[in-house]
């Protein structure tokens, strides 16, 4: 029902999706994703000059979103895209742009400490890395080399071995692995967490911009935020960039989190099965999506999957907390969605390009529904718009 109502209410929406080339083939999507993966995205500095925020802005421009691009939203350290009517946002969608990062404990020995969840496998693990620093107004590479992780006998150590340049005490070290594309549509590398979510949100924004008049006519406003500092130690508070939104924007009616979901576990999503849609993070230690938004998603998915099989799968397994941990105290969390991925926080993260394309398609339909662009959805699902 929601799918049919939206098709009638916003008749230009299917064409907006069909005419966006990056949603039609892996060949069109791949070079865009590579640009994100190659960018510098240190946690705490992702939106600095020379960082991934600049590259997101360049991609937004290429997708026709330059007039809607906000390089920094207030003083939050986050970038954004705003669509629709003037006034406060009705819905805010958030995709974090920073990546797992390490700070320097000893530049002499190369000892590092994680400022993220350490998900390196047991034993010794080696992955390419770059040490980033701020030089003459921009992020720059100060050294290249290898991160060496050793996890054994209950102890962890992380070291940086330089092959070019030298490690400095104020560097932030991030993984750097050349992305590879498989014949089956897979992509392997590092930075997929959360270049997958950023790409999904960018493409969804580009499609919705083509039917922006529907948002304006109904007085709706959507803000898509690319947040910094989502990464953080899981035993402490994290999502600092997202938390700052509460000081920069009035509370919206709801937020949608767009982040990669871990694949392969029981109840979890599978690679190649479409975008993952969840409703509880951290077994309830994070956010819990209210029943009306979950009902909206399930009813909408029935129509979307009929029209485009394999677009969305529901995640009933364990879902890691993300920016929802901070934002759930500010506004209701409407959805937790993102392309499935394996081997998070390593140099061999793995995903499927088709799931990214499916993610953008699903996000367009879900956001259109959450914004009640079909007015009947407001009362049917208690959207209070």
C-alpha cells in the first residue's frame, strides 16, 4: 500500500531513480565509490580541507546537488545536503564519513592506540596504512607504511611500521588498501565502513532532488548529514559529530541512520540480498525503532521488492550501534539501514556494489514515506506530520 500511494503522490519518483546512471550499473557506480575510498577520512578530521568531506562535496556537485550542499553545518564538523521547503528539518538522515583511526602513543617505537572499535582478527594482522597530519591548511600524508596488530593471550598491541616518511606524534593513522572489484560485483578494501553509507545517501539525495518540488509543495524538509567522529571505543560514548546536531538543528520528527551492517551472522543480512534494514541496535543498548516506523518499512518493502526484487532485506540479528546512540536522545530513530558488509575495520572489508544501488533505491522510497509525501501515510502510520 505505501508504495502504490507514493507512486501516485509523486509520479516522477520512478523516473528519477531510472535516470540516475549510478543506480543502473556497477560500472557507473564503481568510479564514484573509488573516489570516496581514496579520500582521507580520519576520525575527528574528516571534514577538514583535504579530507573526505571535500570529496563528498565534489561528488555532490557532479550529481547536481551543488546548490543544496552545506560544507559545514554550523560548527558541528559535519557536512550536509538540504532538500525541500524552508524551515526546520522534518527528517534528518545521517551517514558517517569518518573511518577507524589510530593515534600515536610513541612516534619512536611506532606504538599506536585505537580511537575506534578494534576489530582486527586474532594473532598477527598486517594492513597498509597512512599517517595523516594537518600541514599548511590541509590534511596531508606524512608517512606510509603498515599497521601491525597483535592480539594474543588476552593482550592487544598496534604498531605502525613506516616505509615512506616518518611517524609524528600528532599524526592520525588510518588503514589504506587498494580497493578491488570482483567479477561477481563484490568490492574488497578498507573504508567501506562507511563509504557504503555515504554513497547510498548521496545517490538517494540526487534522486530526491529531482522531485524536490513534491517536498516543497507539501512543506517538507529533508537534511542529509555526513557526520564525523562516529567511530569510537565501544565501551565509551561515541557519535560525537552526530551529537552536535542537537545544538545546530531543532529536533526533527525523526532520524534515519545510514551505515554499513555486518553480514553473515544468524538473523543478519547476506551479501547480494539487497540493503539491510534494522530496528534495534546493540540488542537494545543502542536505539529501538518504534513499531509504527517498523510497520511502515515492512509494508513499503512489500511493494518495493515486488517492483524491484531483492531491494531490501530485514536484519533481525545483532546490529552494531552507530550514530543512533547519540541521536536517539534527540529524536526518534525511524530506521537503521545500510548495505551489508563483512570484515569491518580491516583491510579486507567486503561488500556488493548491487547492494549499494539497492540501498539508494530503498532509501529514496523510505524517506519519501517518512516525509509523508503521500498524505494518507501520515494518519495510517502515526507519522504526525
